[in-house]
């Protein structure tokens, strides 16, 4: 059984903000499940750090367990849409994500180009390629294409897709550390992927896929930012440098059809983007990334039709029923600092979003774990995301859910020595009967970590509903948050996020141990566990940076006084309790050790 990410991290994020949120009317959004299907970390190996590639009904990725275990082999892994492993094959030194062609999966592996049957994983052929470049192959038509050569001097080589026989090689019309390429209708399109100035960037080049003959070249005034897109007889290329924008180039002649400049201010980008942020097109609209913004352009004219401001860098796109985007604070897979996935409709309105949870240190000041998707792929109605969590790589799946949690209800207050009878209303929105399980999570005053959930199981016919009951002990005074979600996953519900309710268990007076940490509970959920203390969520009103480690504060009126408990002491500091503005400072006498305050 797959491990759910929610049983591991839900306590750090549930009460602060719902990490998976749905937008729009109830009829517009089906229940969505988010599930971690395969894990890799610094101890067990790196899984999916090169990205994930989609076939018709399978997805493919690479595991590098050899990075942490020299005796292990890298693996090419195929997954069914439900996340179950279909097959795997050992590799030697894979260079990047696999490429999926009409009848094979291709991997650049050490000095080999290798082909595997996409359904069974059976090896089809190996072709020796000296000095193969660290880039994914490009598959399409009769051939598969790879970059070959040292840095800043790469050529393109073509091999037969059927047997791996060498077909041709061609020099690129620019000196570059790499190239962005795509194939369509027997033509290979390649452009300069370096961070060139406009005057140094190489042209977009069209090669005959069968012979390697140059069909045309077109100077676009800058380097390509990602793989070009071929759609409707046009090549759409995102360009950086001084000519930053989107070009539409006639695929047959190389003539420029239109050019739309793009400038996202300080968030505009002239650096190459991850290849999975390549443009996408549907129904006469081309979607392209520029810095923090996703644009929807009229494919015929280049006029902007839609815009979605993400607020942070967009790392990846995947187009299926929705346009899925991965958004992060960083610009490189090794620099992520937390992120989210959004599902957008074709007008770039948000349908649902999933925020990757973040974990903080004990003081709540510094993030110690965060995550963002570096690659997206969709297959069989499921979205797969290759996720980097501060160097630990995992694969997540977002797929159809079975049931919807309509509500969670319970009495508003109970005796501290009693129990809570919570009722969970469940509906099957599907057209067939389902067996289901619901996780009921309880966040209590004395829980430093999230306990194991209460699991409720049942069966529902098509369109049917029922109410489940969970008996929850309440042995200590304080507030209990009760939340429910489909077991093994977390749903994006049509009417909102996770369903939960808050119950107060009270007693007559404060007792020792009821409030062990003033201002927060031990699970850092922001709720006061003592019925006699402040009720409801605790919110931070201000934060003031202080050098060295401060001692316990002393409050007099509207002023708070602190001192350092480090050696040597830096003295006494005063701050306005309301605004946080510093007041006066009194340095400690020379040679003073630990210093404490009282009032």
C-alpha cells in the first residue's frame, strides 16, 4: 500500500492553511487525490531528479540509488496511471529524463543510446555513442536524436528508431553548451540554449529528419529559453536576451509570422527555463511562460488573450484536461524553497491548487524542509509530479478520488473527561459503486505529532451518501481539531478544502501542565490547549530580528525588555510592545556573564 504524504506531514500544515484547495462551483471540479507513490531520499536514493516523461498510458522516470549505494544500479522505471510500478530496467549512468517515442522509450545512458519496449521494458537495441551529451533524447518519426560532443561544441546525431543504426550527424550553426530541440512531421528544429547575448545567439535551424540537410535558419534575436513547440504549421519559440518574447515561425519556410515581446519587469527571464516549461497549445491558444507569468496568446496573431500571474517562477507545464503548472520560489531544481501546483482552465483561471507543506524548526523561525515540483507529466487521467524536497526526490500522483467528504460535525463543547462523537458525511459522486476508507485526523492539545488516523470504511452506490460516526476521547482540556479526508490521499473538494470542525473541552480552572508553551500548542498548530487561556488561533502580529540569543522577556506597560544570555552579554534592550520599534539600550558592564531581568 502506498504511503500517503498526509499521514506524515498533515500536522504541520492542516490548521494553518488548507494545502489543497478547490475553486469554482461544485459541478466544475471532481474530487482529486494527492498521493506520494514512490519515495527517494539522501539515504535510499534519488528518485525522479531528472524529471518524469509521459506516454499514452504510462509514465517513465529514472532512479539513482547508486548515488548513495555504490553497489546499486540506476533504474529506468515505468509506472501505471494508478502509480503502480509496471517494470524497471537497470542502467549504467543515465544522463537525463527518458524520451517517449511511438514504439519505444529512449534513454541516454553513459556512452549509449538505449531503447526499451514501453509496455514490457524489454530491451530493443543499444547504440554506442561516444561523448553523448547530458540531455534527453528527442524522439519522433523514423529517427531519435541526441546531442554529442564536449561543452560549447555539440553536434546533433540521428539514429534509426527501429534498430539504433546511425543515420547522420550535423553541426549546429552556433557554439553552445547545449541546444533545445523538438521534432514534428519529419523535421528536427534546434535552437541555441546558451545564455547568449542577442548578437551572439545562434539561429533557429530546421533539419530534414531523414538526411540532416538544413532546410532553413532564422535569427530570432536571442537564445531559446526552452524547447520549441510545433503546432498548426507553426514553430513557437520562447526567446530570451534583448529580444525576449514569443516568435511564431512558419514551419515550412522559416518566415516569421508574428512576434510578441514579453517583459515581466524584474521577474522577466533571459535564462534558459527547464525543458518541461516548454510552450503548449490548444484550440487556437499558445501558452508560454515568462518569469512569474503564464500567457495565453492567440496562435494566429500573437495577441494576448489570457494571463496568470503566479508570483514565483513557473518550473513546469503539462497539458491534459487542465493546464497544470508547477510554481516555486527558486529558478533551478536545486534551489527550490517551497512551491505549489495549480490546475488551470483554458482561460488560465485556477480550478484547484496544491501547496507543498513546509516544516519549520522548533522556534518556528526557519524552514527546515520544503518542496516543489521540478517536472510534470499526465497519463491516464492522472498527473505525476517529480518533487524536490531540499534534495530528497519523490514522485507524487494526483488522480481521481472515490468519495467526497461533505461535512464534519461535532458538539461545540464537551466535558474534559468525556468523548467527542464526530459525524462525517460522505458522498459517492461517481457513476458506479465504490468501496472506500476515510481517515479521521485528530489534533489535540497534548499531541506533539499527528497521531495515527482513525480509519472508517464503507461502501456506497452511485450517487449515494451516508453519515459515519467516530468516537474520539477528550482526556485533556483544550481545543480539538477533527478533520476528515479520503484514506491514503487528500482531496480537492468541489466545495472547498479539507472538512474539519473545532471542539472545545473545558474545565473549571487552569492546572499545571495545561499550557506548557505560552502562545502555541505543542504541535505548533497555532491553537491554545488551555480552555482558560486565549481562545482560537494565535496569530503573529510582528517579528523583530535580535542579535545573539535573547533571554526571557519582561513586560512593563507597553514596553518589552530583553537581554542576551550569551557570553559576553550585550546588555539590555527595550522595544515597543505594539509596534516592535526599538527603544533604549543599556550595555552590560565589562566582564558581565549571564544577565537576567525582573520587574
